[in-house]
C-alpha cells in the first residue's frame, strides 16, 4: 500500500498544476482590473497610495508592475507558482530580484491581499480554516451517523409506511437548495418568528466575557443552524445510496444461504449485507468533502461565519485573485486527499481489493 500511496501523491502534482493554471487563467480573463478597483476605491475615500505616486494612474502602473500584471498571463503564472522572475530579456528564470523576491506557491508564499496589503493570505487562510474544517468534518460525521441507520432501517422495513415516508422526506431534503434552506432556517428560528436561535456569526457580542461552559454553549447555539444547513443534503444522498446498495446485496446467493442456515435476520443484515454494501458509501466520501467545502461558500455567507468559504466569496467580489487562487488550490488539495482516503478505505472494507 505504501507504494500505491506514494504513486498517488506524485500524481497529485500535475493535477494541482492543471487546476491552478485553469483557475489563474479564468481569473485573469474575468472582466475587471484589481489595480483599478484598488486605487479607484482609494481615490474615492481620499486616501491611499495614489497620493504617494502623485496620481491614480501612476499608482496603478506601479501596482501592475510590482505584481507583473503588465506581463503575459503565462509569465504571471510562473511567477505566482514558483520562485521565477523575469530576466533582462523578458524570459523567466529561476530566482528572485529586489522587486520580485523569492516566493511563489511552491514555496508556500500565498502573497498578500490586494485591498489589505499588510495581511498575508496564508495567515488569514489558516485562521479561516480553523472554522471551516471543524464544520466540514462534523458535518460528515453527522451525515454518516444519520444516513447509515436510516438506510439500514429502510431496507429492513422495505415496503412499509416507514420506508415510504423516509423516501419522501429524504428526496424533499435533497431537492431543497442550500441558500433557500439557510434563509428559511433564519426566518423560522430567528427573531422574525420563533426567536429560538441566533442566526449570524459564531458568538454573541458578550462571548469574550463568558466562562468556558457558557462560551461553548453559545458556540453550539450559533453553529446549530449552519451545521444543519450544511448536513441535510449529504445525509439524504448517503442514506439513499446505502438503501440501494443494501437492496442489491440482500438479493445475493450468499445472503440466501446465510438465511437457510438459520441465522437470525439481525446477523444476516449486519454481518453479511451491511459490510458488503459499504463500498459505494465509502466512495461518496471523496465527493462529499469537496461538496461541503463548496457549500461552505453559501452557508458561511448566509450565516456570516468567518470561514474559508466566505473568504473565497469576498475575494471573488473584490477581484482579488490571490485570495481566489489560495482558496481554490486548498480546496483542490482537500478534494484529492479525500479521494485518496476513500481509495485506501476500500481495502479496509473489502479485503479482496489489492493495491498492486
């Protein structure tokens, strides 16, 4: 398995290069100039670097030169991903200069925000990840904890009122758009109606003065609605896949043989049917993780949660392609890791699978 994991990790490198290049290309071709957005805003506010250079045009020209925005896209990309600079002949070379120092994505340099030049994106992204990752992992855990028993119960009680009701509810949940569900949760449980739960942020304004227990309770109350909004779609999908997989497995000959031997139905379902039905469900882990990361953009924006999803949305609105590149690259890494983990778990669920 060690050789297989190393080989897969090596294949991630060209995959990430392709993803970062396509993202960089799309951002560069998107209408709007980050330099103009940055310094036109400074001019309207009566402050900024325009005063230092004498005019807005001079500040824009200097900013473009410092960030290589006046160069072809492929040269900008090389400088962004690695320690490449432009030599006197205009061709890229390995190294850095005074104006364009050593750095790049390969060296862990995610640049600084365009509108907040003193804020390193790596530090800000790390702070945001401490919010998004726990939400995503907890959502996955809840999805499987709810979906697996629901799928098993639907198979055991197939054809009953419970199975029909569960099917209708699950399909309705899966069909509800995330943004609509978030807004409805805010209207129903917020101050507009029941006023049971807070609907914005992760903490109350007085959280800093709370004790540890009260602080955790406040966090749980604030996280309940966004976590529900992030979880309902994935658990609905997993439960249906679990049901379909178990129905297919329960019709196999070895299951009929187990029943003919006089085994209890509980043992047949849990020991013979369940384990052989888990492979499709395990496969879903690779698609659920990027789904949750992508869904966090909507959920975090609706509930005003300072996570990576909201950070990416803010960067997109501001045309800050450094932020968009950083969040997209990290999402791609998490997706590839999720696919790798699901492939490894295959072997644990089904010993017949080999990684030769």
